[in-house]
């Protein structure tokens, strides 16, 4: 057969191979899944020794290597180094960018399966063809390097060039489709979250209106009684006390709401710090709670701990956690408060028995207006900002809050605080 006929046959064979490869790339799944298939096809007409693909998309860079069974470890290592250096040169990357590309490249090596490779000896000359993966006039999104096990000619360059063009289109389409999907899903999630937040806010406003009506009615009724009997000092004193009590109640509601909004917007709550004995502070707070809920509390202070903190903030933490424990815990079992010391940190725990909080609910438990499904399904009303305040006050102290809830053992909230919050 004449050389011209051999060349023509080889050209048609490579066109057929490129057509097969284009079908694989049209169904592109991922580099690791798809490229062994196209390289197995390419090896039918190209004497493959090593193949290095560098892909660089957004902030992620990746190097993927395939090689024939005949390639030595040294040949594979040299191929990787050659491809990286060539890509850095072709892409015009600075030294810092090149170092970053090399640092973030993950190496995955896979031996071609069923590849029809020619016999290649370790002493053969290395023949590289490296081409950038380019779409239009955009910066290269990678490079494709094929190393032949025998001498390469212009027809080999044409084949690799056509292959690089197909790979460029496939990668560009794959990552753009992936990005569009991620953006669409992100937008859908944001719309869903906005809808959920709108519903939560509407429910909150309805509950807030209901809760404000009671103290305002008491204040109005007391003021009207005083106006009707201005000469009855005993009654005036009695109803004036009611007015003060319920005005303070309304003020606390407003303070809690404003603080919850501050936390939601990322602000830290202001603190008035002073040195206090934590166990004494907890005992005082629990004593006040006993007048409301009865003798339901057990306090376990392992040590007498002095802490630099905002005492009113700590009271709010204890009150909210204890009120929640009473509200959602077992009515016949105690609520246990514990204090322990670990190096320069203090832990406060509030434990109650009762229905567990699901893992899913735990993820959003400290978000504003959020309440667990069990809380929503029960008869207990609430604004859904109590645990938000607990988190906000804790973080303002430089601490953290955690929850653990298991069937049979109940729920425990743990507050971890530095001993000297805010002094730095």
C-alpha cells in the first residue's frame, strides 16, 4: 500500500475515532468517568504513553493523569511536571498564581483499561504534544498533554488539536451547566426561605398582637378605675402597681424583640460587665422562677465560680432555658441546672426530660422566629425568639451554645463561657 493511501486511511480512521469521542463528550459525566472512555478510543490510533489533563475552573484547579501499563513511574512524574509548567507558561500565570495552581491541584492516577497501546520501552524518547483548552478569546481553562510512545508527526498534532477542541467545548459546557444549576437551586432556596420567613413573621406579628393586648388591657382598665375613684388612695396604690407591673412586662417584650432583631442582623448585644459569683446568680434567678413554676429545679454547682460577665444577660439565658425546659419537658420530672469549670471556661447546663428534639429541628433551633415541630404541634405558645436571645447573649460574652437531645435521656442545653468575657 502506498504511503498516500496509508495516510488517507489513517486520516479517516482518526475522523471516525474523533466522532466516537465526540459522542462520549456529549454525554459528559465527569473527568474521571468520561476521559478513560475517550482515551481508550484515542489509543486505537495514537500511541499513548501518558496523558495529563489540567482543568482550571473558578478557584478550583485539578490535574488528572492516565497512563498506559508500559509507562514507568518516572515517566508519569515527568509528564505531570512538564504539563504543569507548560500550562503555567501558556496561561500567563504569575509565579504566585502558578504556586497556587500547583498547591491546589489534586492528583488522581488511573491506568487505562482495555487500551490498545504499543510496546514502549523505558528508554524511548518522550514526545509531548501540549495544547491549551480554549473557548473563544477567554483565558485557557486548562491544558491537554498527550505523550506518545513513538515519534510524533504533524498528523498527530492535528489529531490532538481536534481532540483538545472537543474537550474544551465539553468542559466549558459541563461547568457552565453545573454553575447554572447551582445558581438556580440557590435562587430557589432563597425564594423558599423568604416565603418561609414571611409566613413566620406574619405568625409572629399575630402572636405579638395577642400577647400585647393583655397587659395593655390591664393598664387601660387600671387607669380608668383610678380616674373614677381619685379619692381612694388604697385602690389607687393597688391599680398603680398593676400599671407599673404590666408596663414593665410590655417593656421587656419590646426589649426582647429589639435584641432578637439585632442578633438577626449580626450585631452583638451590648454588655454591662461586672464580677459575680455564678452559682449565687443562678440560685437567685431560680428562686424567682420557683414562684412561677413551683419547686421543679435542681441546682448542681460543682465549684463556687467567680466570673466576669453581664449578670442581667446571664439571667436572661437561665430564664429562657428554664422556661423552655418547663414548657416542653416532662411535667413530673425535675429540671436540672449544672455548673462546671474547665480551665478558663465555665459551662452552664440545663437539662429536662421529655420528647426529643429532632436533628433537623436542632439545625434551626436558634434562628429567629423558629420553633421545633413538636413545639408547633403542641399547645404552648411562643414567639420563637427565646433561644435566639440565648445564642445572642452567649456569643456577646464570647461563648457558645450547644444542644443534645436523645430519646429516653431528654434534652440538655450547654452554655460555654470564658471566665473573663469582654475584658480583652
